[in-house]
C-alpha cells in the first residue's frame, strides 16, 4: 500500500505548521491529523511527517511510542474505549471491559488495544473520559455512552451496522 | 580540564567578576560566569563551583562537553540562601552573620529540598552542602532508584572496572537491594550500528549518547522510545547508528549499555596498561590512550585535549590499530648483499655503501608518518650526503569535526625538519627522473611504498643501492638491498606537529617484535658510523635527542622534552 496524502489533508497540515513558532511544535498535531485520516500511523507516515517538519524519523517515532493514543496498526471499524480511572473502576468498568472482551473473543488480561480477527471491533482501556458521575462510561468511536451495563453494551454492539 | 600550556598566548582578559559562597562551611570565591559546553559564558553552576573548590559532585548525565540535560538527578545537593526580611534586607544572626535559609520542601518544611548541581546557578552568599547527611541521602535514593531495573551482573559486564554505577555504588550504594518485584526486561544485544552494541537493560537513560550525536556530530540518530520504566534508547527502526564518531558514545556511556563491537569482551579493563599517545590517522593529531596488555594493543581511546580533539576521536582513527600486531610485520634486519642478519653488520654495510656514493647520487624519501626526531636525523644524513629529500602527500576527505584532509600525522614536522617542501611530494617525480637518467644511484626509503607513488619496480631495479626501512612488507621492501625493520608509533617515543602547528609527544606502549627497533635509534648509530656530528654509536637518551633537535630547528627553539607535557605546545609553522 502506497502512502499518499490527499491535497485536503496536506493543506490542513500546512496550515497547522503556521500555528507554531517552530515547525517541530506541530509534530503532535500532525500525528493526530494523520491518525484521524488513515486510522493509524504507519512507518511511511512517520517518514512523511519527519520530512515535512525537517526532523529525523526518530524524533517522530519517540512521540508515537510514547503516547498510547497513537496506533501503529489499524484498529477495528468500531472502537470501544472503556474508562478505567477511579470512578469508573469503582463503578464496574473492569466488569464491562471483561464482558466486551469475552463477547469479541479477545483476551481480557492482555495489555493495550486488541482487535477482532475480522477487523470489526477493537477494545481498549483509556483514562478518564470526564463523566465520573455516570460511571462506568465508554466511547464507541466518537459516540459517548454513560452508565454502561452489560445489557446496554450488548445493545450498543447490536446497533453497529454490519456493513 | 585545564589546557593552558607554557607557551599558549594569554589574551589580555578583563578581571573576572567573582562571587563569594560557602561550600560545606568553607568560604570560596568562584567566578560569577563560567563557560558552558559550547564555550559561552553562563552563570556558574553549583557543580562548577564545587569543582573550583576541588569537590566532585557525582553525576551521570552531566558532561562538560555536552549540553546540560539534568535528568539523572545524581548531582542533587542540599543548599541554602541568605534570608531576606520583609523589609528586603538580609536577616542577620545574633553575631551579625547573614542568616541562611536551607532549602526545604514547601509543604514539608522539615525535609531538605536539593537542587541539581549541574543546572542550578549559584548566587551571592549561597551555601552548598555537598557533604551533608541530607545530600548523602538524596544520592543514595537516586542510586537505589537507578538500580531498580539495572541488572546486577557486574562480573560478566564489559563495563566493569570503568562503570560509574559501580564507582558510585561503592560510595553511595547499599549492600542489599530492597527491590523485591520483578525487574523490567528490555532488549539486549541490540545491533545499534556497525560498531555499536546496545544493552538496554544496563542503560540509565542519561541521554549523553543522544546529545552527543545530535549536538556534537549533527547526526540526530538516537532517541528514547516507549515510556515510563519501558524507556529505551533506540535508533529509528531499520536505520543504523552509523557516523564516523559513533564509538565516542561508548566512552560517554557511564554504564555498560553502549559497547564497542571491536573491544567488547576482549579484555577486563583493569588488566590493561594505558599509555598516552597520538592517533596517526590524519594531521589533526587526536590525543589518545593506548590500552595494551602483554605487548598487544587492544584499543585506542580519546584523551582530553581541548586544544586539539576535546574528548573525541573518529571511529576510523580509533579502529586503526590492528596493523601494529599484524603477523607479517617486518621483524628481521637483512642485508641481501652479504646475507648479514645483524644490526651492526647491516648498518656498517649501509654506511660503507653511502661513503662510496658520489655526491648528488643519493635521494631520500621519508614518510610524513615518521616522528620529528627521525625526520631530523634523516635530514642530517641528507645534508651530509648532499641528497635530495621529499615525502609523500596523503590526501583524503575531511570533515567539520576532527578528520583532516591531510592523512599524514606529521606533514608539518616533515616541513619543519626540512625533509619536505610546502608542496609535499614535488621532488618525487624529479627523483624518478634522476633514477631513470642514472644520476641517482642510491635511494633511501623510510616508511613508504614508492612503487605506488611514481617510482615503479622497474625504476627501483635500475638503482645500485636501495635502503629501505618499513614496518609492513610491500613492493618496495621486497626490492631492498638493505632492509631495516622499524617501529610503529605505539612501540617508540617521539613527537608530531599537527595541522595547526601543535607539537605533541607520544609514548611507548608495547615492545617491538623481533629485530625491529625505533628508527631514531639506528639512525643515530648510522650517523655515528658516517662521522656525522650528532650521531652516536650507542644512542644517548631519547630526551637528549629531542633537546638537540630543538636547539637546531628554529621552530622548536626553546623546547625541551620534559616541558612539552601531555597536551603539547604550539610551534610556528
């Protein structure tokens, strides 16, 4: 698969550079934009960003490996982010996480993001999603769900379109 | 750190502004500003102030030649500053001395708060307590933290014996570990580049290697990936850490993380002898330490000389030592005329042959890889014989840091002793013509294979006498009538003059093998046989030879062997 940046994205990136006194400062925003467009950050993307910001690939690679939110591999089409910070942990987020993993046939003891073999679903723990009063909370892609019981989770999964 | 030498010109400097501070109760006056890694004057740091007072503050990430990172925390020290009252006036003790407020945690005023000495500037009246109990406790805690994930397998670690972690553990460590959990395991035997092997578990993440290659070499090749206790030094996946200065990171690494593929596991460092010498790879003349054991050279390491190479040397120069121990070294003195196999017999034959040579029929090609002393003696010989002399230029690509385009270590020495002209090698074609025309009947060659420089084997065949001294066999040595095996620089003493005109000395690390002898020694004997002043049948001390040369060569006027020092002196070129 060749790595090509469409003109609209390139324009967006060029605009991002202008926000900062130094080109390098745009690295994180570049990574967000690239991940949003491509779904993950490939080695080609790292090379591209480094070239664009006059950096060495290792400078970008340090960021990609530091932040767990940057993915080096594609995630599933529906990505479940379960909050595990204190309120949600007390409110049953681990139970919810286990439930999701079992439902998708994933290992609940494994660290980090996991994706089903068919590439449809991904599950991962994240830190606080800022809704402590309605724990446990999770996100499915950009949608926010509060007070998620196992049954509620099942119905959210059922609503995910199969195509 | 000091590089001042006897004859360095001292520029007129304005009086240095100083501050008075106290270090462990002792009043000390230190400069207000001191040079940082790039040489610019910056406010003096606590660490520099302690160094001025002769107190070493332990550290890992700090290095005087690298930008300050302040990440290892080992140099934490307790300190205090003069108290200022609400009226903005100093608060005084009953005896009239300023009251000192020790730095403490704001939310826990009984707990001392240290500052990292490498990055904290001093201020007037400040008190530093590098010897206090609190400072000691901070060091112990930092060291304990660094050792949490560090393998404790010193007996099989290549850094053992020159490891800062070991050294500070002796002073600040604890006999037992309180850590009961499983250590984090990180990649081992990482092939970082063609000359560097990395053990991430031993790394203390001081980032000296990263800063060196980024800020000194300009090859931003290394970084820290992952996070927390999984932090690892790495090159970009698929990329190699491969510039001509990578091996300096091995010297910089305070622990056993970065090791030289060439030297690792070759020798426990405490068995080695270290000899102050010079790199012969180019005209820069980097100061080095030769590590040797049982007459075998095992490694070169840079030796600090701020007037020449700071703390660095290039990889090419550092690995250019294997030829010294090559199996095919010339180790037999030979006269192929008479079959003599002794120095006295062969040298006498050479002398007799030179006595009968007609004036102007002798030419000498010496090498700019030879020492000043040898070239000086050869020039004396040339003057006596009326011989034309020259040397061979050796050019290569230079770089901005250390590598010089001139690949001879002593081109300026060859010029100053009168062996070669400014344009080195200009006489060689004339010598070739002279041999072709039969005018030149005797050729003396030292340390060069002239068949590769315009005097081919056929021309050598036309000579009546070919006298050759060299270290390794080549096409010229194979055609010699008299073969005089010489010494590598590691096997003798001498001086070179580098590209910038710095005269530096090198000392003897190992014994030469077989018949091989220092050239200056047998040249003195040859000169004595020929009745040339300055020659002596049994060589006088080497120091005497140097001092004699210094008296006769204007550029070396006033020099004495004992006054050159380890860092050399500047001579006019």
